[in-house]
C-alpha cells in the first residue's frame, strides 16, 4: 500500500490546495460508500436502475473508496501497510476460531 499512498501523494501535491480537511474527506468517503451501496442495491436488491441513470461499475466505486481512504491516511501520516498488517494479525490471532472453517 505504500506504493499506492505515494502515487496519491504525488498527484495531490501538484496542487496548491493539497489534502482536504479530515471532515471533508470523511464526507467524500461517505458519498463514495453510498454510491457503492446504490450499485449493489441495483445488482442484488429490489431497487433497479432507472433507464435515465448513468451506468456505473461497482469496481470503479471501490477504487474511489480506496483513493479517498488513502487521502485520509496520507493527511494523517498513517502507514496503511502497517495498519493492514495489524488487521490481518487480528484475523489470524484473535479471530482465528471465530467462524467455522472449511474442511
């Protein structure tokens, strides 16, 4: 993830206004998650897309979410490689017997 964080940082730093304020980034993240939810609802839920609505891809919405999370992490000097390692350590440690495993 460090490579992704550097790519985003390089792109952002070419502008006078660099990272938005934390609550602005959170608002954008909320919007992006909402767009993903809408796409999933169109695919799996009862609410089908209107013929007038633009076609969006679920993968594109996930990419927007990743970009926004990276902006928030970079603006707070969070190393996402380290953060993700800690999450996986919890999965294989604390949560290793939480669900029934495949046989």
